[in-house]
């Protein structure tokens, strides 16, 4: 999974959701990127909590695809991680006329995501508990950790069912 900025600063696209085999694995990846990843280009320096207001994710629906989008939707609702809207199924006539797609709009509950992460972080780090929500113009936070070339590409395992 990669979090991709859109032309609106309040909306990000969850790209490659299909590369995760479980919705919990996808949520762990989301938290690692949105909460713990050091600031990079286009992000506010010193603010490590980068949970946006809205996230878009999609799913391909057909006999050859596993229901990764619906599973992530169900997971977020079941764990009270925010409100999610889903579109009706629509055929993808332009690129893949043999299957349909659904779009989801997720409005994350910041506090609940952070609480979920404290319990589910595979590294059991204390960083999230120490993160305080502060206003953008408040006192400057710690300097960001320099990133390496490895931070620019997030490796993942390809799933055969991934439509892209």
C-alpha cells in the first residue's frame, strides 16, 4: 500500500490496497505510513501525525478477485476506525470491461486509529502514545529524521488477484 496525495490536501488515495492479504495487515501499513513515517516532501516539518481528512480506496469486483476493498471497509467499520461511504458497483468499460469497480470514501477517526495502533503495532513502539495533537502553527517539533533512498519505495508482496 502507498498513500498518494491528490490535488486536494485533505484527500489521499490508498493505492495498492490489493497487495495486502488481510485488512489488518493493510491497516498496519496505513498506520506505519500515516502516523510513524518521518515527514517528507510536501509535508509539514515536525508533524508526524499525517492522518488526512479523507481517503479514497477502490476495489475490483469479479470472480477472479478477492474482496479486498469490502474486507477493508468491514474492518474499519467493525473496529470503529471512522465512517466509510461506498459507491454502487459500476462497470469499468474504459479499461477492464470484464469486471466492476466500487469506490470507498473513508473519513478516519483519528483518536480511534491511534488507540488501535497502540494495541496492534507489531513493534509495540511507544511513539504513538507520545504523539500529541498540536496546531500547525504551534511550537516546532523535533527535526525530521533524514530519509534514505529506501524510504522512497515501499516494497510489497504482489497478490495474484491484484487487478493492476
